């Protein structure tokens, strides 16, 4: 699946609320022994180039998430919308994450801008 062009994405963003969008991860992750997530983003798009240049080093940029970020990341499954994820976070963390929808919206915006996630509404089938 491929993402929509800029003008098409803009129409989707203008016509819907962030809370109605369904995030989906575009990169892998690892979970450490403490249950915290590390997002793995490839340094280069080409797997061949990654394996050639980084034969002994990690071909990934690692982004370590805190407890709330880790839980948010694990709830991103392409089925739950942002509002449902915010409700789950509120159930688990209570006032620690208040206001959940605003905090989650900022977090997801950063992930989207860095191309770690997309939204199912922005993907078109080929």
C-alpha cells in the first residue's frame, strides 16, 4: 500500500478529526526487559545498502520510548482509532496522562512527521 499524494492527504486531514484517524506503524520495534519499546527506523531505505555499510553495526536508528510512549506504540495496531487509544491510556495511567487525547495527538503527530507511522485513511490500495 502506498500513501496518498500531498493534496489528497490534506483533504483527509481537513475533513476528519485526529481522534477519528487510525494509526498504523511503518517501522519495527523491540521490547526490553522492563517492557519499554525501542522503535527501529532503518538508516537507509535500501536493505542492500544497509547490510553493506553496517555489516557490523546496527542498520537502525533507535528511538527509546518512555512508559506512556511504549504503551501508546503497542496500542497502534491499525484497528484502533486515536480516540480508542486515548481511552485505553486513560484507563491504564489515569491522571498521569491527562489530557490523554491532546498528549497522544502531539505524540502521534511527531511519529507521523518522522515517518514512523501513517494512518489507514491515508493509504491507498494498489
